[in-house]
C-alpha cells in the first residue's frame, strides 16, 4: 500500500467524521531529531510580533514587515503559522494574562480507583515522578517550583467535571494537564475554554482536540485515533491484500466511537470490508462472550479492538478461548494503544495476548536493550524508581511522564518569552516543536496555527513471548490532519 494512497484514505476519513484536514505549513516527511540525553532540555526563545492593521502609517511587505511611524522605523519578521490565543473572549481575561508569582500549579484528574484504574492509575505516577524529578534537578522554572494536584475521577465524566471545578475555582490552578479519557475531557472543555485555563495534553487521541478555532485552550496528547486507525488499516491491506475483511469491537462511548468512525470511513478506499461490529458498555466488567461469538461467526481476517481499562484483559482472554474452541479462527488483532501496557498484556493468563498488535509513539522503556543504550530512558527509569511508585514503568506510566514533561516545557517556553501566564503557556503549547525525552526517534511533537494535532505518527508493535517487539518502521504522518472542525 503506497503512502500516497494511505494519506488519501486518511483525508477521506477525516472529512467523513468531521475533522477537516487542512494543510500544515510545518509538515515534514523527514525523521525528527534525536531525543535528548536527559528527560528535559533548556527552554528556547521564540519571537512574538504584534501586527497593526488598517493603520495608514503602516506599510507591509512580503516576508519581513516594515513598520513606519513618524521618523521611526523598525523591521521585524512575522510568522503567519504562529498561533496566538484571543483573551477578549475570556470570562476573566485579567487572570489569563496575569503573570504567575510563586509556584506554578498544574491540576489533573485521573482514575485512581475503580476498574479503569487497573490500567490508568500508573499515568498519574508518571506525572508525579516527572514533577518531583524536575523540581529536584532544576529547582523549578526560573525559581518557580512546579506543584501538581491530581484528583481521582474513577473515569466518570461527572466526577471529572466536579474535580476540575474545584481545581479552577478553589485551588486556582494555573493550568490543567494530563486529564485522562475522551468523555472526561469533553466534559470539562467548555469550562476550560470559557475561563481560558490551558487544558493541556488531554490523554486521549480524539479528533476534538484539534479544533483550534472553537477550542483554542484544549490540546491532545496521544496519537490521534485517525492516525492510529490509518496505520492499522494500511498494515491490514499490506499484509492481507485488498478485499480483506475486518471486524470492529469497541466500547460504546466517545472513545470507542471515534475509532469506529475513522476506520469505517477509510475502509472502502483501502479495499477493506467491515463484516461485523460489536460494542461493549463502558461499565461492563464481564467477559465479552456474546460479542466474541458473533465475531467468530463473521470470521474476519482482522479485528480492531477498542475496549476500556480492564476490558482489554477480558477481550484478549476471551479471544484465546474462541481460538481454542474454533479451529481456523485466527484473525490479525489490533488492540487500541491505550491498552499498550505490559501490565495489561502480561495479565492475560491463557495466552490470548500472544501475537496481538498495538502501537506506540513512546519508547519501550522496559526493553533491556533500549534501557542500556538510551540515556533518556535510563534517566527516566532511575527517576521513576526514585519516586517510590509500585507501578510498572512502561506504557501509561511513561506517557504520564511525557504529559508532565510537555506541561513543564510549555511553562519553560512561556517564561523564556517573558510571559509566564496562562496566556503565555497556552501560546507555547500551541506552537510546540519539541522532541520529548521518551518519544520514539523519527517523530516530533509539533503544532502551530495550521496544525492542531500533536501526535501524528506511531509504530506498530506486537506482544511476543512476554514483551513487545517492533513491527516495521515508525510511521510519520505529521501534518496530515491539519486543523479540525466540528461536524
């Protein structure tokens, strides 16, 4: 399957599910720069330029901008791709522009108890580990300590809303970061944008996080589900050829529905026939026996599975039961990257995880060879161990570390530009071009006014003999999603 055709299919999918894929002036097919040797880098400086319009004393030229007022003239460079938030729409513009004096506070809401916490709680441990490491190693940002407040929402959107209201109104946090779950982030998005509180690095790949015009104060973290689905669809078409069949199994909420919509939209163009669709309730904790029976009856060549939390374990367990009971039933199976954690795959006792595919854009920190040869990974493992967490350091823990690193990077950038405020932090995040410490080589975290999606690449990995192995090369689709628009 050619890359051109894959991008065409992705563009078609975006249009059909309401994500208008615009051009990205910063899109680059080349590999990204190497990861830093430590989990943090020194902040860089970017130039801000104010443009005055409709002024008879202002003359504009292409490229550089020359401003003349009386006998004075200055020559500056204007970057049309740079995004700037508009404070005039804020309910409290003064708070958004207020320079931070004292610690910089980050608020988050993550499942720390209940069924989803089996998978998601280590994310919070990763965030805590990074903040502790950063404060100890660097003394905060320009002397401003970073404070992290994480509340438990059990993956219930109403609890997330209550937590975030407390964080904004009672705790007066400077930013939100690393809130986990699509329905959870959707539940707080209006409040964050009305109050102009940066809602950074929402730990989900929903296309909603690229809606710059409508929700400029909200950014995503994970590889967009359209990207993930496109990579898997291309893999299926390449491995099995056109005319191959695919079944969908997904949790029936915004999270699962986003995957289903993107895969369905691109299937026809890639010559993939969707032969079955099975859903599971978000609160279901039992084995998906009836759904698996229907999948066996459809006999697909491949399956896209998007369960939630502990449902990941239940699905793979039931998959092996179905294989044992039905000779010849052996589809290629892809599990959502939110399940791509050794504690999840390793918890499947009957061998159902063996051979299952998923994807990752973060390095496999649990691979001994990676740890031995990557200084950034070694530094992360040391810091995570020092944090005292009992969680496994891979998967969601390393993604939590990355979410906190990106939040602190945004704070660093704002401080370097002389605007350590909610406004400055948000502008830094929206104009990011950064190689995070644990991001896989060949990928970068990039956004600007023409690109609303930070994660547009990943690598397929497969569970083999108790660990993940890379399959093929990193797929970089940077710039293909552009700026999203609600349907």
